[in-house]
């Protein structure tokens, strides 16, 4: 999918040292109107098969449901209802198929429309914004900071019949760069390193690839995914 007059973007996702990539990601433009953009990163849980299926379902189902719901609902309500529907699909699949038991996924979506951004988030994938050289984390990890077990999630999509997600709104400016990434990236790269990599004056596909490569060089043991979107045109 090419860049648009409004947005530039890049996507990189690698299995890293794992046999299967359970991360899923995508960037979709003109979803509900000509000047919008929807970026998503999801990191599957529940074993190779179930995790991969859950993250794939989350991306596909959310885009389809959000697109349909925006015909009658505002952005926030459409995103909220879409995510509830996705949660039910994943939860039902995991409950009925023994091979998919305990399947679930983290989920972070960035919706850009005009001068506004909405972030829908559950789990420990993250969204960041780089503005004028300053990196800001826009999401809060839903995991228990237990000694020796930092990745124990207390919220995820599909693991229960009801999913409580965070919804945040913020204004955007020209040349803002947003990074969505899985914990295989942010778990090994500091904010200082992420800011430096994200701020490189290069095309965003190369930038996303450099971030995932840096995570692997930093000995990430997980799948690594980075999605970058830049506000490139006047809203």
C-alpha cells in the first residue's frame, strides 16, 4: 500500500528467534473517509497456532467492523463497538476449539482523522509519538510488574467474554511520527534508542526495519514488530 498525500508509513515484522511470528500488523487508509488512517499492531497469546490466529483475527475483524460502524457512529463509538465484537469472535473461537484454548492477543490501534488521533489499546503492545525530537509513550501496559515475571498480562483481547480497553484522544501536528510496536521491541530498546531510530531522516519503511533489526541485535527473544505513521500533509 503506497503512502498518501496525508500520511507516510512503514511496517516491519519478524519472527526473530521464535519459530512462528504471532504478531500481526497493518496500515489502512481511507477506511471511513478519504483522509483517515488506521494503524494496528497485535501480539498473539496462547501458543503458536492460537496466538497467530488471534492476532490475525483482531486486525482483520477490527478493520471490517470499524469500517461498517462508521456509517452510523462517531469514531470513538465505532472503535469501541468494533473492539467488543472482535473480542467476542476471538473468545468464542477459543472456547469452542480445544486447539485454540486460551487464545488471545494484545491490541493497539491508532486512528487518525483530520487533526485528531484516537488510540484504542489493550495489553502491552505500545503506541509512542515523536514530536520535535521528544518521544512520548501514549499507552499504559496492562501487565503485572511481578518479580521475574514482567509480562504477565491482566488485560488482553479474547481471553474473557468482556474486554476493557483504554481509549485516548490527542491532537496531531504536521510531522508527528507515531510508533506502534510489540513488546519484543520496547522490551529491549530504551526510549532514548527508540527516539533516535524513529527520528532518522529516511523513508519510514527503512526506519521500521532498522527498529526491528535493532531489537534483535539487542537480544530480543520475542517476535518484533514496528509500525510507523507520520503526519505528512495538511489536515
